[in-house]
C-alpha cells in the first residue's frame, strides 16, 4: 500500500525526489507545498514539473489520497469539528479541531485504527485495534487540519483513536514532522505537541530520552489499582506502583511536568476520599491534573457528575497542593467521546 509523503523527513524527501528523477532543489519546493501551502493533491503543485509529479504520485500518496474526507461534523456554538477520513485501505480515522481562547486551535490526531487498550468509557476500543497508522497517515491529519484552518494549528495532541506508545516509532516520527521548522514541517513548538498514553510504561521510559521537549500526558482516571483496573485493563500490566514511579523518573530526567488525565465518573472516582487518595499518590512530585467530566458512551453505564461535584473535586486537589484544572466539554453534539463518530459509521457498513 502506498504511503503518504507527509511522513518523510527532509533528507528522505530529497531522496524521494531524486528517485523520481527530480533535482535536489525540487525537494524544497515540494516541502513548501506540503507544509506551508497545505496542498491537497499533486495537481496543485504547479511549480513542480509534470513528469516529477507523475513519478512521485506512482510511489507516494498526496493529501487527498492519504485522507479522503468522509464527514465533517460540527457543534453549533462551540466551533469544534470532528473529521472522519477514509485511508487508502478503506479504514476510517478521526481528527478533531478544538477551538481555544484568542483564536487558537488544537488538533487532536489518531495514531491507530481502533485501539486494543479497552478503556471502559472510550469508544475507540470497542471494535479492537485493526492496525497502527504510519507516520505519514498521522502527520497528514495535521496537514489536513491546517488546510481546513488556512494556517498551521497552534497545538497538536495525540489523544485521538489509538495508543501512541504502542505505535511509538510512527507516532514520534509524525510528531517530529509537526515540530520541524517550515518548510520541512509545520513548525509547531515542541511544548505545544502533547503525546498521551494510557500508561504504557516502556513508552514513557523511552520518551524520556527523546531529546525534544514534547509534552507527556498520562491517562490515570482513578487513584487506586482496584478502581483503575475496572476502567482500564492496562492497569493489570502496568499498575500504579510501576506507572507512577516511571512518571516521576521521567520528570526527574527531563525536567518536564507530567499532566495526568482524570475522567470524573459519578459515584465512582469523584468522592472526597478519591480526592484524598489522588493527593497522596501524586503530591510527592511535581505534576498537574486535568479533570474531565465523563462524556457518556452508551456501552458504559457510568454517569457524568454534576458541575458542583466536579468543581468540589478540583477545589479539594488545589487545597491539597496539586495543580488541577477542570476541562469544559466541547463537542457533545459531534460524538464527542473518542471513536464515537468512527464507530457510528462502521455500524452503517
């Protein structure tokens, strides 16, 4: 299967151009079309010789070939857009454009087709993991988002479908394309690119030595192994006694603070005693907690806590010395939970 050309670094792009019969300076022109003009197809790249475009198209996919947009769903009043795209082999993948303050936009990208981690409240894993995405398929999501926006995104988060650290090489290669300065990449600052894991400890350990200042986010969601294993089967392989020390070691090695994602489920992990247990777990080292009211999934019986309960939980963490934020949900009208839009379309097949 042909791959998107967006996965290639500068030297690899130059080699692709050479193999297609082009002169080296054409690689610079090609990079500009990919990462500053966000060209959708080879025909748009008008300053490249027709023969070179034809030769490249035989080996590599352009943006339209990499991601044939199936659906763009939006929710009135929020500006959130969820893009469902069809890959070259017919599989579907989601990308989300999330507005933020001061006209900024965060793009959420997927790293796999489906997910094998099986978190109870996430629709991504309900059909398992079909395959991992290539670096080009991941990077092309950011390029597609940039084309829709008419500019590069302000932030990218690897929080879409799939577990990035179970597709480590491709995910980090794509992150480097997003971070590389224009025209070799999108030129997004490393600290504006966040990779999120459900707690794959070997990935966290490897990520600590990556050498770029990408941000790390870890899905925690419960303060005890008993609770966490009920939500996240990954806890049985890498329980809190292994995960938390790995996060602490990451912070000590990199000087970067880990963000822990914590989905609040009514009556399950949102009680005062849960806040106290979370404080005991995380207070020994610098970290931050991002609280997320549950986005309901019909296959999960959990309920969303009241706004007052969520705020009380946040306040308890703050009083205890943890940096805690409460995320305002955006996108309930666009199948907000990860994987819901893809799953709805799979069900139509």
